[in-house]
C-alpha cells in the first residue's frame, strides 16, 4: 500500500516560494553588479576584435605595413555608434629611413578629418639627436595634430643606461623644436625594465594586450594600444587599435595649438 504524501500548510508553502523568489532576485542583482564592474569589452564583429567600451575616443596606428589606405572608408566606418577619430602614422626610423607611405597617409588622414599624430621608430644603437633630426626633417606639425611620438621597444644589445641617454636626447631635441612634450610609446614590460621613473614626466602610450579593462602599469598613461588584430574598412591588413584615456575636453587639450 502506498504511503500518503505529506502536505505542506499553505502559509509554509508561501514562505518557501517567497524565499526562493528573493534568492533569485538577489542572484540576478548580484550578476548585474558583477557585469557592470567586470565586463568592459564588447565584441564588434565588423572590427574583428573586442573593444573596451568604457573609453569614448578610439583610434588606430599605421605604417607602410598596412599598404595603401582608403582613408575615406576608415573615417566613415561606424559600428553601433563607435567610430575611429584619431590615427598615429609612422614617419621615420633610425637616422635616415622614412616610411614610404608617410606623406600620403599624413595628407590623406587630415583631408578626411582624422586627428593625426606622427611617430619615430627608435634604434637604440644610434644617436638620439640624429634620429630626432631625421624626424624633424620629415614632419611638419600643424594646429590640431597630436604631439610627436617616440616608439621605443627594443634594446638591440645596448646597455639600458645608454638607451636612456639616447632616448632622452631624442625627447629633448624634439621638445625644443616643436615646443611640446613628446609622447613615449612602448609596452608595459619594456617601460618597467628599461625606462621607468626617469621618464614618468612624459605622456605614455602603452601597449598591453588581452587585458580586461586597462593596461597593468602603475604610472599614468594617455593612450592604450589594446589590440594588434583589428579590422577596418579601407585597410587590407590587420591594424592596431587604441583608446584615449580621457574625455573629449582632455583630448582637445592634448592637441597642438
């Protein structure tokens, strides 16, 4: 003979149901709060990468490795109200080298209304001043441009002390000529190991990929290169993506007068 099932009094059933509803609501609220503070990247299929959406100003950096760029297509690409508004363009390298597409990129980017900046790829084995002279000979900055950038990311067997001396030569020469403090571009490890506090007064553009919401570096930074595998209309190959660490007012203050 089957046992008779026990019944739960109505008030107890109501109490159990209320408790379950409260637990469910608390779980949903907890998840939403976690999501608010921990999910900072959104997948933009058209750009091919996850983009940190808690920054408002986005841009790219290019060189001849991106081949001939259709800057009109770059400028008008708009994905869910996310557009690219600035670009850093390789100008020079070492003592005499000039990027073969610099002049074209420099002119076309401005023509399409992109805020532009020029960078020099640094060779630690060469004179910092002479490398600065190479950059100065090629780059004419105008009001509305970004400050000049020194891209330094390799020792090439040079002692760190000598690297710092030559980097300082480049920065000092450029600041004297353009009357603006240059930006240093490098990755987190290189900055911490070889540059460090000697250059903390300079604006920093830092490369650090696959990070959840910001580069892992203690000092302040201005730009963050968060990916090197982005896709953009008008560019046939992958391209680096960057964000500016600030609002539109701070961005405007950074630009040359």
